[in-house]
């Protein structure tokens, strides 16, 4: 028990150091940063949605600096090819004149990758990224190249200017653990942003963790147990998003075409484990599950024609589901 308490204490110390250092550069967005860290420490990936200029790129750059991880940023465009992302074989020649293939690593070979405006690339390039996210490896020819751990992808997409874009298919959206929405800063936060970014010296973050410590924090989160009744609650929340099923919610039957997959339940459980640790507990509660329900499930509900026509927000459906699905009584 003493060992567990020390491990939790160490986790909190490291987590708070990361939060504090990022706060020196990033104004506001504390919930977003906390959710991003939850994805990182549970081996997931995150999709960020927000209009241009809200600091999505700045957040991931700062995170890479604070965690001392290899960072690459890729601007997704319609002419981006899979080889531009994962790398390609190049023909080289030895001193004896013999030719051989040499694999040149692409920018995906890093610890933390920012896929900027991922919905502007063609499906072929999107699938190359999402294969790496799922398998933690890339295949070129007959050879599979493993990616270093941790491998964490933050993809951004712009909810406006949708002309000429290639929206992520539902199966690919499902690969992201969380979908986060970045809101416009308040008036006071705008003042802080101006003070920090329009001076001679701009604030910069320094490293507070090493790669090995990040991997250890991951193991700490994943080791948190979850009781069957709490897991059952997470499962029933997921099943409530399925239309025309024994567990479906009334709003789901009315507006949804498809609900969340088992990956949605995985996201609830993993996010709940992170919430439990942040609240100094070594067990997951139903409140922890509710805390992550929106980022874990909002992108996994596919609206039907009526839902699209009435511009229904999946968050509104989830709000009713969270309010109506009872906790387990076992």
C-alpha cells in the first residue's frame, strides 16, 4: 500500500510540473490541456477542433518541449502523398558500384506529431497516418518499421472552410481516443495572450520530464483497477448511443444512425482511470466515467438524416444520455 501511495504521489508531482510549465506559455484551455495529457498517458491520440488562431499548434509544441519528446509538425494538404509522411526507399550505390535500397524515414518517425488540418489531405494520406496510429508501425515494401514509444498524434481540423476538404470517415474518427473542442478565449485571457506574445521576450517552456518518465506514468495510469459495476456503467453509456437497441436512448433512436463502437467504452474506461489518479484514488468511479463521456463519445455518434437536417449537436444527445443512464446497483 505504501508503494502505491508513493507511486501516486510521484505521478501527481510529475503531472503538476507539466501543467505548471505549460501554463507559463499557454493561456487558459486548462481542460483541453488536461484531456490531451489524459490521451498521452493512456496511449491514445487526440483530435482537436477549433477555428484558426486559437493556439492548437502552440499547445502541442509546448507539450513537446515540456516532455522533451521528438516533435514534428506536418501541414496536411491535398497534394500530400503517403511517402511524404512515412518515408520512402531510395536507391543508393556502394563504393563497389552495387545498388541497394535505403529507407529514408519520414516525419512520422517521432514521439509527438502534429497533423495540422488533417481533413485537407486525401484519404490515401489520411489512412497512412491512421495505420501508424493503430499499429505503431509503418510498412514500406515488405519491411515493417516500428515507431518509437511514446508515439502520440494530435490532429487538428477546422470546422469552417470545408470546401476542398476530405472529412475523416467514421472508422478513422474512431481511432482517436478523444475529440476536443477549443473555444474562443475570454476577454481577460485575451489580455494575457497579448501581454505574452507582443513583447520583446516571449515566454518559453523548458523540459520537466524525460521520455522514460512519460512511459512510467503511462504504466501507472493503466494499472488503476476498475470494478465491474463501474465498467458496466461505461458499457451501458456506450450502448445508449446505439439506435434501436434494448439500451438505446430516446434521442438516439430519433437522431442517430450509428452509435459508439467498443473503442468508445475503452476511451471511457481509460479516461476514467486518469481521472481517478488525478483525484488521488486507485479505483475508478462512475463520476470519473461521466467526466470523460463527451470527449470520448461525441465523435463516435453518427447522425441520421433528421439529425443532420435539424443541426443536432451530438453533445446534446450525450447530455441527455449521461443524465438518464443510472449507475449500477450491484
